[in-house]
C-alpha cells in the first residue's frame, strides 16, 4: 500500500475550502490551486471524484466554486482516502480472503489483519475538523492556544458541572485546554479507581473508550459520560473476545493477563487485568507457568524480560508508541548528552533497551517531579510531556523529533465536554454480566499491592 500525492493534495484542498469558505461561501478551484501551489486541472479531476462521493458540492456562476457537502466533523480521512486511493489495506491478502490458498497457515496473517484494522481505525477516527485542530495545535505549540471562546467554554463547563454535581476526570494525554478543566488529571486506572470513591454520581471521562468503560465497571451505579463516542483506542480494538477464546483453547493451561487497554468484553473473558506500571507484579502473582498476555506485544516483550514465566503475546500495539524510533531517541541523545531517557513500555524493545527508565504514565510524572535529574528525553505521547513541563518549569523535557500524538486522545475538545454535560451524553452502557466478570479481573489486580 502506498498513499499517492493525490490524497495529500486532496486533503489540503478540502482544508482550504473549509477554512476559506467557512462552510457557506463557495471557493473557486483557481484560488485553491494558487494557494496550494498545484495545477487547477489536477484539482478539477480530483473534485469530480469528491463530488460523486458527496464530500463536496459545486455551485455554478460568477461566485461559483466548491463547498463541503457535510460538516467537517462528519468527513473522515477514511472517506477521502477510499475515494482517492480506492484500496487502503497493507497487503492484498488482508483485503481479499480468496487471494492466497495459504491463508489458514500463514504466520503473518494476524499481523497483516491487525495492521489493516489499525489503519482503518486510524483513518476513520480522524475528521477534517480534527486535522484542522491538529495543525493549529502542532503549529502553535500545545500550550499556546489562547482563545476567547475557550475561556468562555471553560466558564460554562464549570457552571454546568456545579449545576449537575458532576466530576471531570481527564487523562494525561488530553489537550492542554481539557487538562485545565480537570478535577482530577491522571492515568487510566488511577482515574477509574478515583471515580469509584468520589461522592458525585455523574462522571465525565475525558479519555478513550476503554478508560470510561473501566470507570463504569468499577462504579456501575454511577452515570459515566464520554464526550466523544469516537474516541477509541486502536490497540484495544486489536483483539476481540472471539480471538481471545481461540487463544485460550490453544493454551488451556495458561492464565490470561489483559492490559487495561482492552474492551470490557475482553476484560470479562480474562483472568486478571494489569497496567503498564504493575504488569510484571501481576504476572508474577499467578501460579501457572504459561501466561497469555494481551493485547500489546511490546508490553508483553518487556514483561517477558523481567520474569521466568512463559509469556504468550498477542500481536497488538499502540501506533503512537510503536512509531517512536530508536534513531529518534539516539538523535535526541546526541543533541542533549546530559539528558536521561524515560520511555513507556508500549515502545519497541530496542527503544526500551536503551532507556534509563521504563515507566507507566504516572511513574513518569512522579520521576520528573521527584528526581534530581534536570533533563529528560521522553518516549511517550506529548500530552504527558506538556504536563511535565507545566509542573517542572525548571527542568527540560525533549520529545522525539517526530512528535508522538494520539489523535484519538486529542479528539475531545472543550465544546465536546460542554455538550456532554449539557445533553448528558454519551452514556457508557455495559451489560450486567460483563460488568460482573470484568470487575472481577480489575479487582483482582487492584488487590495486588
Ligand atoms: P496509562 O494506563 O498509563 O494511563 O496509559 C494509557 C495509555 O493509553 C498508554 O498509551
Ligand atoms: Fe491507545 Fe496508544 Fe492512544 Fe494510548 S496512546 S489511547 S494505547 S492509541
């Protein structure tokens, strides 16, 4: 699979129309061509396809041009790529089941299928609106967005929160303006545990789906709201209950340890949960020698290096951490020789090997605060680094040059939190039986000191 320049020009042209037309004013292609430095004829060809796919509408006449056919938040990157590239799959065999007669025996199949799933998930989870937001965020630096409308929204959210007697829990990887409205800011498990202890009956969870689900599993009597239904975690989606059951059948003597980054259904099918901070302890707490460890292959590899147990991994991964390259870290080490390296165990084994510290997100926050070290190279999502910089202004934190951004985490904006509180949406609903079983797996983990 190779994305062509057509897709890039197409996205740029659509953003141009969105920004310059403001959703109401038709934008002539000649102007787009001029601003984006691309031939008008080339754009015309692309726009015929986009019009057929109902992504843009054309108006004729002197003031004619193109406008988006839908709201920018209703047009996802996947819709655009599927019309410009036709096929967006890593290899032919992951798209066409009849392509190869070795399919049932092929050891790469799981890998290609997963890669296909993560690509589809990724491109379907980003909308034109997100791309515009990301470009603002990235260009101006994460902490630098000062916008009057954000200040107003912030006030409205606080008012509504009081009125409804709700509490807002925010994950470390969220946008800086969402950090600002947090009652509690933290890692996924700590926030869910907190949710269970807080007196408020309404919890707004700004994070991704599996986190809000964990909060609901631990506090089923409360109303747990997630502001964006489409804030998923591609890694959590890489394993289904059916796939886990197949694995259990294959290794009947093994116990299943599942990382918290899984759906409630998958947790319900597992023996015990773990986080990046306690994975080794959890594995060591189990009697059997064989452990099925899902879904992150990198965390599994890290755990395998710390225990004598036999770890049977699932080949899922987090695209944000997987794409932190060894060369990126080495480059930062060359530039900042006094800095120490801390990375999340979701990074690749070769990155973990050169790190001075391998820690979960709260472990990193605590190290940054308590250690005497003044400079760190940090291998995790940039939201966490923004928090470290805010909390430790006298210290220096460097990210890999290709900044690790979880677009799923960045989907939640202040206006989504506002609508969430205003309309009491989106409520996390999980079947009673699933809650009971998933709660058992989570509580077993919590009981381990
Ligand atoms: P934490 O469990 O440390 O919050 O991390 C969650 C996550 O998504 C890491 O990528
Ligand atoms: Fe999932 Fe990775 Fe985003 Fe964490 S950073 S929510 S594991 S995609």
